[in-house]
C-alpha cells in the first residue's frame, strides 16, 4: 500500500496540469527599491557610452564586473568597438569571458549520449583550471556600492549549461564526478544568489524540468570523491530552502520524494523575477518612442481620415443586419470607401502615419474583416473544399442567410468569446465589403521556422 500510494503521488505530480496565471504573466517587470540595479551598467549605458566614446575608468570597472552576465553578442559588439585601443591588458578580462562563453555555449545543444563522451574530459580541463585560478584570487565580498554581482568568468547561463551537460552524461565516472565538484566549488565562490539564478536558467521556466534535474542531481554518484558534496548544506546556504531527504521521506506513507522535489522547484522558480529584471536591465536595449512628426498638410488629412471613419461607424452602427436594406448598406459602404481613400492619401504623404494608434486600430479591423470575407466568399464559391471544412467544424450543413454564415465562420475561426462578440458587432465586418476589381501591386512576406542556437548565436 505504501509503495502504491507513492506511485500515485508521483503520477499526480507528473500529469497534473499546470495552471497559468495569465494576469501575472502580462504584468510588466519594473525595478523596485528592493532590486536597485544602479550599481550596474544598463544595456543603454553600455551602447551609448561606447558609441559616443565616453570611456572612463569607472565605466571600465563596472563593465568588467558584469561581463559574465552579458550575452555573447553583446561582448562581441563591445570588443569590435575596440574601446581598449591597443591595451591588451585592459581588454584581457573581457576577452577571457568572451572566449570562455563561446566554448561553453558549444555544449548547449551537444551533450548526453555516447557520442559526446569526450566532452567530459574537455569540461574537466577548463573547470579544473578555472577553479584553480579563482582559488588564488582574493574573493572577499565586494563593496555594497557595486551591488551583489561579483566580477567573474561564467554567468548563471554558462553554469546551467555545464550542469546540464554533467547531469546528462550516461556514465558517472571519475571525470564527471570531478566536474560536478569543480562546478559547485565555482558556484559556492559566487554571490549568494548565483545558485538560484543558475537553477532558474537550468529550468527553462518549467517546474517539471527543474524537478527532474534536481532528482538527478541529488541522486548523482559521488563514490570516487574523497570529499563529497553536501547538497543539503549548499542549497540551504545558497537558497535558504530546506532540501528533502530521501531516506526520511521513504519511511512516510503520505509523501513521495519526487513530490517534495517538485515543491522545492516551485519555490525556486517563484522568486525568479529579480533574475528576469537584472537580465532585462543589463542585456536588453530599450528604444525610445520617437514622436511621429506630422506636417500641416498631413495633419489636415489625419483629421479628415479620423472624421470619415467616425462618420462611417456612426451611420453603419444604426443598420440592422437581420432586416437588411440594400440602399442603406450601399451608403455605409461608400462612407467606408471614402475613409479608405483618405487613409491611403495620408499614408502616401507620410508612411510613418501607419504607427499612429487610431490608424493601426482601423487597419486591424480591416484585416479581420478581410479574413472573414475571404472565408465567406470561398464557402459561397466552394473554393478549396471550404464548404466541407466548415460543415465538419461547425456541425451545420446549411445556413439560413449570409449573415448566419458569417457568424458561424467567426465562431469557428476565433477562440475567445470576447473576440467573437467584437467582430460580430463591427459593421465593417458585417458589411462584407469586397475589394474593388483590378490589379494590385503588393508583397507577401512569409517567415516560418524554428529558433536554434548555432555557431553565431540564435538562428532562424
């Protein structure tokens, strides 16, 4: 009974759906008093200082301090600017971090399995060397003015890649066990939040992924090591969280070890906002919103376009599509066509007018109207078996009139009820305005594929 109960708990943890807090995900990250990053250089400060050649000793120190938290592409760009001129001594730390990051990131997609067995020796060489170098350095806590990030060679991203490569090894021999020891020696020398940041990177933002990796880590062989790693002490010191002990839990009926690890993973990821913030601050350049300059002539056209859209919407809103009037619908279509022409003139005069909020909103409405119109006409003309597709999707074999067909298509195409209601209440959609006959000059931009990590970084 005890074992069956534990198996049920494990299965429950594995297959239980993860509920997404959509409101929390939509919330914008913002720097708070508790997470003051003023001691660090922001991405904007780095790029602006180098582009404007505003180089100071303080800037150099701050840049070296966060170099291991920067992306490879950032370091590459900085070194291409040649800020150190001919001084190889000043450039040494950034070059070392850059070269080390490049080597480690080669293992990002290439680990585990027999094909990559030599990799454990490769990792062993530079981890042991790096561990020896750092052991000779004075690693007293940095001045508070510099924040909690200490000058180093590998960041959480690189530590996570190395840990994943070590845990994925098919054998747990001497080199692999030493690699794990060297890596945690490096992590223990870092700032107090480094372990948490490494685990966040390792998790790929998934509780289940982190749970499985923790299970593998805590059950990793250490029989060859003279001094075994005490993960309970390391994690409690680095995270302030208690680590479940397998032997203690095995004697209980109500708990499973895997389930307790899942709870631990949840707690670790619960506090990931600070790491997201620091990465956003250091790695992402924030573009300023430039105001759209409108000439007097364009301003008049803008007002005319806004007024024409409002006039068409006001008139069309009074139409009843249950009791249709061809004359009134024709008048509404002419008003919308007038607004189309005015918007076209404005766009010809100032292409950046497309970025205006009202223009984008009207464009979006037209896009959805054309999507629905296309499916309606394809059904009516039986193009590409659309009739059969709609009958199967909707469960209906016929439609009383064109507006019922339109509503059914909206119900099939769109998922959210709010979107369905918005479209059904938009007269621009209801009118089914066909494009004027003629030849059109337009371009189709199609982009499809997957993002991968290649030799030059992320690739499509």
